[in-house]
C-alpha cells in the first residue's frame, strides 16, 4: 500500500495557559471536555484525532459548530500549532519544518480555501488569482497565463479584468478556488467554502467542484457542517464531536451502520436511494426459496454496486425477484420486501 498523502496521528489541541496539565488529565486520566474547562480553564479543540488520506481522495470532515473540524484542518498546514501529536504531509513531519520549509508547504504544496475568500478589492480577478505567484517573483506574463488557466477551470474565463465588487458570492468562491490552485498544489484544504451561499448556488458549486475534482484529482480535505454536502462530495467522511472523531467511513457506511446514537441522529433523515448498494440489501439465494436455474436466468440482473434508486426502477417493471450477479455468478437475491426494508434501513446485511 502506498504511503498516505496526509497522515494525522494522535493529534491534540488544547487552548489555554494550562494546556499541558490539561492534556495529561485528558489523555492519561480520561478527563472530559467540561471537566478540563472547570479544572484548568482550558478548552479542548482536538482530542486524539488520527486519520490518513490517500492520494486523490476527497475526505470530508463533518460536525456541528464547536466540534473541532476547522481547528483540525488548520493543523494540516500548521496554521495552528498542536499541543501533542503528529501531522505528516507526503511523509514529512509538518511540525518539524523550519520557517522556509513551512512557507514552501503553504505556498506550493497545500492550497487552502476559506469560507470568506478575502479577495483584495483593489486587484482584478486575475491579479487576485496570481497573487502567490507574484510574491514568488514570477514574471507578469507567465503568472497571468497560469492564472487564466485556473480561471478557465472554474468557468470564469473572460472575467480576468473585473474587480471583486463586480462578482456574485458564488463567483468570489470560484476565484478563491482558482487562487488556491494557482500554484498547482497536491493538496486542497477547504474550510466550509460554500456554507454562506444560497442553496441553489451552493449546489451548483458542489456540482462544479465534483467535475473539477475529476479533472485535477487533488487530495482534498473538505470541512462542512452539512451532512448532505459531505455525503454528496466525500469519498469518505469523518464525523466529529467534542474534538474527537466518532466515525470514519464511506457515505454508505455512515448511513447504513452509524457508530452510535449521535451519528444515527445525523443520518436519520438522509435518503438511502442514491447511497446504498445492492450488496447491502441482498439476501443469500437460499433465504427465500431455492430458485431454479431457469428462474435465475429469467430474473432481472444487477451488479453488487448498483444503487437502490436503480433497483426501484427495475422492481416497478417486474414481479420477479432481482438477482445480484458478480461476473457470471449469481450471489444474492432482492425481493420487493427486502428492497423496501433496505430503503427503510431494516434488516440489512
């Protein structure tokens, strides 16, 4: 297995003058968040967080306000110094980088997109995108060429000479994304970039981000408080509470097998149709009754990865059970009953 691009190991961040005494109480004696606050006047921001992200993955970190998700992401490029733990980027310990190496990491290897883009109002769109290249001393013609390429990627070609006050909120977010990609970083850190936008604009930008992700294939850590957004964008999701990660899994894992009541409450209203696969709801062939080969041959076939939404369409057009096949082999059966149970989240295997 290849080395992960991002590797976070037992990370802690405790805010307050007594952080190291508070860390000892929390890590070694199991003191909780409220206890730490009352005894030491300290706040636990991140508590013993470990995860890794392979190349090209969109890893969503989801949680309510105060859960620690934005604090966590700022450790990945060391905007925040940890109280304890390690963060490795492409095999290098970020906490051991000197000032020059850290500047290079932030300017060349890790791009960051914030909720507030903070575009410079006196600079044109193209000069906002090209800012980091200008600070690196790149000639104007070359940096404008590269910035224009990034603006094309986010569908803002032709807006080069406009100023930020001429742009909509969604357009400003796209300029911010283009600016983050200007140095062609391997990693993107995105801290609730769409959360302040209207729902329609937000969904459009999600669509555009997914299309862009297929092209640029950046390793991405995406912070959000919206589970629908996390499910839509993430290859995997980490759910945080009180500074800790309570579950990491694919969207299907999170929805079908929540780790505890906290996660279950989050996913209770999520539609399963575009998430859950045939493999999750199928039963062994022998569970209903033995099917003859003739019945298996006549039944509609689906693959283990086909979604419930597709199965519903098939089930509406036949009274036969649906047979799940892997290659040429029949491996399971889905009846209307098991399909309905799968939609409800009942008796899944």
